[in-house]
């Protein structure tokens, strides 16, 4: 009887471990499938976002050209670069009259172009207005750390001046308080200069950039939430 009992115990233990092995295998397969589903879906969404953003960038570029607004636009990413010469006096963060006149034309064209695009209107997460200076501004007047931070202050205040004027410039406001939720102001000092032929182009480095950040959804999170 003792031998028979051991066989039964061994049989039950084997059944238990086989069951656990099958369960673990099934779980691994589920996670592998979920991983590839998430990856493929995320990749497809990125392609869709890139295509739609490029279409919107090209439309914006065309709009600004038609209105003779001078701005450098990346037709793929939609990043707009505005020279400081269009906006400010030397080392100043207060908009010049020329700058106000420029933004009075640019702001409505830019914002209406974005918000009239159904895809962008629904998918825009942020509009980042970012100020940049060159590495020569304040050079020699302060220590290197002080120079960097003085440029940080100047770049931030310039970005703020542009954002403040744009928000208060008349445009199609059917979108309500959208700008109050998505506009972000940043200062970059001279941390991201522009180079021409291997040398910093001081004139091009001094600029204000407008960048669009799109919303990103995690299909993995959506799937988890749908199962709750």
C-alpha cells in the first residue's frame, strides 16, 4: 500500500506541474502577443501622426507664403523659426513695433491654419514657444555661468513676449480656451545654436521657435482600461 500511495502522490504532483507549466506558457504567449500588438499599433500611429503633421506643415508653409510672412518652416516637423531681427531690438525682450506688426499677421495665419486642420485640432497636445540666443550675447561682461543664465533669462522673456502677443491677437476663437491649455513657454539660452559651414551662425541662432507636440495614446493602457 505504501508503494501505491507514492505512485498516486507522484501522479498528482506531475499533473500539478504540467498544469502550472501550461499556464505559464499560455501567459508568456499572451504577453508576447500583447507586446507585438502594442508595438505594431504604436508604429502605425506614429506613421499616421507623421503623415498628418507633414500635410499640416505643408499647408501652413503655403499659407505663410501667400501672405508674404517671412519664417523658416520645416515642412516635415512643422517647426517654425522666426529671426529675432523680425521681433526685437538688440538684447531686448520687448517686442519692437516691427515685431508687433509681424505677429499681427503671423499669429492669425499660424493658429487658424493649425485649428482648421481637423486632425491637428483634435491631436495637438502642446504648442511650445521657445526662445534661443547666440553664444556671443553678454560674452565678456559676465562669467561663463552668468552669461549662460543671462541668455536663459533673455530667451525665456522673448518667448513669453511672443506667446503673450499671440494669445491676445485676434484669430478665429471657435476653439475657446484651447491656447490656454496647450501653449508652453521655454527658454533655451544658447544651448542649441545653428551652424553654417561648421561655424555658429549668430544671426540664425537668435530666434524664436514654435513647435507642435502631438498627443500619444498607449494601446496597452487602453486595453487594460477596457478590461476593467
